[in-house]
C-alpha cells in the first residue's frame, strides 16, 4: 500500500494499529473477526486514556458493534464526543467500513436499499419476494411489514449504515 502525503497514515489521524490491520486484510483478502474486535478494544482504550468513561457498545447478532447513544449534560456529552470521535477515526473507522461490507453486503450491491433488503432476506426477516421498492414504500409511510425492533433488523441496519436510534434504546450516561 503506497502512502502519499495525503494518506491517513501521514495525517496522524489513523493509528498504526488500524493501518496494520488494513494492510493485513489486503494480504488475507478480508478482515478477520479478531482484528475487528481489536479495533473496538483499541477504541475503548483510546477514550479511557483521554480521561473519559469507557464507551458502551452494542453488539449485534451478526457480530457488528455500534457505539450507544449518549445521555448526560451537554458539557459531558460534548467532552465525551470531543474525545470519542477522533479515537473512532484513529482506531475503528476504516476497518469497520470494510468489515461492515464483508458482513452486510457480501454481494457488493451498489444500491443501499437492495443491499439492506438482501440482508433482511438472509436474516429471514422478510420473504424472498420482498423488494427494495417494498422497503422504500414502507419507509415513506413508516409502516413496516416486519418488526423494526427485531434484533436481526437492527443488525442489518448497522451492517448497512442505516442504524437508527429509538427513544427506548439503552443510552450511555456520561454524567451530568
């Protein structure tokens, strides 16, 4: 992998650990589950090392992680975010982008709706006859033929970068 002055490595925004995982994945042809797990462990440690509480993550049935939503005073949430966003970029972002495709879009669909519906079909949440057009129609009306809160649906949302938060989700309290 050739690096130029504009590469993430030179910019100082991506850790050597994440770069090493990405380089290994080029050689192996994929990112391993253990390397994916390591990136999230590195993220947690990065946030803690900068004086913030350990990030709470949700792990979905397909093995993917997502940071929980935050609650707390605007000052505490802001301080946590000021640390967690650069730590996420440094330790997780690029590995997670590739790994999410491996898990959620193995057929490499370009259309995100086709990809999401394919994920729902593989998870046996919707029938094979359900289409991207059906999803778009249901999305516009906000009336779905499946349970949007089903853990399999939530896993497909994360894999498809379509994750949404619900009012009754568990949030991480970072303090008041």
